[in-house]
C-alpha cells in the first residue's frame, strides 16, 4: 500500500463525457477508501489547482474522459505541480488524441493501421 500520499481522484471535468466520468470516479474513490487508502474525490471542472493544493494531493488518479483529461493538459498541470499521476504522460496523451499523428507514428514503426 502507498503510504504518506493522499490520492486525489480527478473526475467530472468539462467534456461531454462529464457524467460518465463522475460515475467512474465515484466508484474508484469508493474502492480506494474501501482498500484503506487516503483518497479524496475532486471534481476537476473548476479550481483544480486550488483543490489539489487544499487537499494536499500527492498522487492523482485520473478518471477524466475526453478533452483535457486525455489530451495531455491535466498531465502537464500535474507535472508542473509535482504531483504523480496514473496513465500516460503528457506527450503520449497528446499524440493519442491526434489520430492522424498516431497513425503516422505507428506506420513509421511498422505497425499496421486501417487506411486513412
């Protein structure tokens, strides 16, 4: 078990997938608490920096869907703030959101892709 670091479950956000994110984030938060982790649920739609500081989050569990939760923006913010996080890093997240760039990288490395 991770000790000494509060886990912030980041959910909600501002994308069209907000409601799904809130549900999945709530389930993750409940599971972490049930396992004995020090976890807090954070709605990432407003005042995220202030909430992360106020709650003294050391690790972020990203449960955001679409938009800023997947394009590298949240990951970049967390890196600047020195907060560890789940999932892919800034560059991988940004590239993955750009399907054309992703396909070009895959093709460059000999990974087959559907025509585009």
